[in-house]
């Protein structure tokens, strides 16, 4: 199964600017690439804290063909928000989630973060590709893309300027 990690970061590897929770530093060009990559996958996985930031958009979305799996250790808290096949909450381990998606016919999954979820999937060696946008920012502090020790082998397969200073990098893992 193709498992694509997607992130936008500062040059110094931050997913967020300082203690800010949103990703308003992402350029419009990055957001366009993000949407394109997600559309290609049809299934996404994200952490509950990332979900909280975009929950209105997700719950209000009319796109019935995209399945979002939200990882939480307390899925019972979200039964009222669940929409089977569209928005699902799970405490299954990452391998089990991918197996279940594969059994349901999904061939590509986008892993959308945040850091805890990138850590989790990276520790299990499950991410097969990364799409990382590097914005021309240096934050010094913020949530890092990975917070646990890791060192997956990455092979660069694409690099492209999205505007004068924003760089899109695509890597194959391994
Ligand atoms: N720049 C980017 O591309 C990008 C992308 C995504 C997110 N972000 C940013 O990253 C921040 C959020 O990242 P984060 O690391 O704090 O949180 P997160 O990864 O979005 O979510 C963490 C939550 O996921 C659930 N979780 C974690 N491990 C789990 C496991 N093994 N099983 C079941 N559930 C599990 C827990 O939910 P419960 O607490 O409900 O149990 C945990 O609190 C936000 O500021 C967001 O804006 C940036």
C-alpha cells in the first residue's frame, strides 16, 4: 500500500510557528499541492489534535468519496461525530488501520500528521513516501515534524519550486 506522509515545514523543520496551533504560514501554492495529493489518495489518517483544528471543515464537507480516519485513544467520545466511510475515529494500531483500509479497497493513504502521528507511522516503518513543502521561514521554536529519534532512508524523487521561495520535495522511503 502507498502511504504518503504530507507536511509543510519551515526551513528548520517546524510544523508550527512557535506555539501557534495552525499552519497559516503555509503558502497558497502549498495548499493547492496538499489538496491535489489528498485527492489522489482518497483516504487520510490524522491525529485528533490536527482534526480539532479543521473539524468544522471536515464535518461540513460534502465530499463523500474521501475517508478520514482520526486517531484517538478515546474513540467513544466521538461516536456522535462519526460518519462511517467518511469520518471514522479509531484507536487501532497503525498497521491494523492500513490493513483495514486495504481490505476496503484503498490503495493509497495520506498521513496528515501532526507530529505524534508522523512519529507513530515512522516508528513502524509504514510511510512509503513523503511530500514535504519547505516554506522560506526559520521559526527557531515550534512543533517538529518528528519528535522521536528516527532516520529512515529517503530517496529524492522530485523537487520543484512552487513559487519564488517555496520548495516542494518528494521522497521515496528506502
Ligand atoms: N505543518 C503541517 O504540515 C502540519 C500537519 C499536521 C498538523 N500540524 C500541526 O501539528 C499540531 C498537532 O500535532 P500533535 O503532534 O500535537 O497532535 P496530533 O498528532 O495531530 O494528534 C495527537 C493525538 O492523536 C491521538 N493519538 C496519538 N497516538 C495515538 C495512538 N497510538 N493511538 C490512538 N490515538 C493516538 C491522541 O488523541 P487523543 O488525545 O484524543 O487520545 C493524541 O492526542 C497542530 O498544531 C497542527 O497545526 C501541522
